[in-house]
C-alpha cells in the first residue's frame, strides 16, 4: 500500500468504549488493508488495500482530542503495520496524551523486527507500543478462553521490556489487568 504522509486508510470511524480490544475502555482505530488473509478472519472487509476510506491524520488527531473516559488506544484492522508511518504519528500523539497503546498485527514480532532492518519506521512504531498482539489468526488454534486474542499462537508481548531485554517478554496478564482495569475512580451519576 502506498503511504501518504497526510492520510491514513481506515476501515471505519474511530470506535470508542470498546472493552474487548485490550484492558479498560478503549478507542479502536480500524486500519484498512491486510494481506494475511487468515482463514475465518472476522474482518475480511478490511483486507482490500484500496478499500475503506482515506482520512486525514490531522482529523484522527482531532477526534482523539475529543475522547473522554478512555483508558487506551488500540490499533487493529486490517493490519496497522501496512501503514506504519501513519500509525506511528497517531501512536506518538496518543502516547503524549497519556494513553497506553495496544496494536494487533498478523505479523510476528520477529517479522516486524526483520522489516525494521529495512525501514526504521517499524522500530519507531514499536517504541510507542505498550502491548503487541502478534501473529496471524489460526483457526485450528482458536481458543475462546484466551485474553484479548483469538488463537493460541498469538502472543501478548510487552514491547518495551522486549526491546530493552532483547528477547520476547510476554505480558504478565494478571498483574497488568489489575493495574489497568481498576485504576479509574468510580463515577457517580
Ligand atoms: S491478520 Fe487479522 S485482519 Fe488480517 S486476515 Fe488475519 S485475522 Fe484478518
């Protein structure tokens, strides 16, 4: 997919208040375009690299400014890695606003690191990601009991620890959920 520094190709509007794409209340950015074509993918309408719509990145940032009561931002799709530069601009902005960032990709972490050798933008993007949910959806490894992912081959990778320790560090799911699910003060109406 050709990348234009001003635009991102999205499959849908930003979706706020998701509770299934990472911990807490999250806003999901549905990127358009995926070449992995996993069997029984739930979002095949996001595969077309020329589908969805081109949206100004500045409009996405404006929409992020309008968010309320969100704990984090999740990039999903499609596969955000096909628009790494655009996603990185948005991720960097969200990070500055204090959001934690989750990214779903069909690439494995190792594949992303390989791509980073040719294009530094991948490494820059990783530096702004808290958790990477990596790997293709594999129907024969589907497990409905997994936390925030569909198949057993997919991993919840703590990206910052992984970069620091130069080896894959998986998320401590229990500790992370306690920290991120219950941090908000109760809201009274
Ligand atoms: S990587 Fe995700 S969006 Fe792409 S085909 Fe696989 S499940 Fe579908």
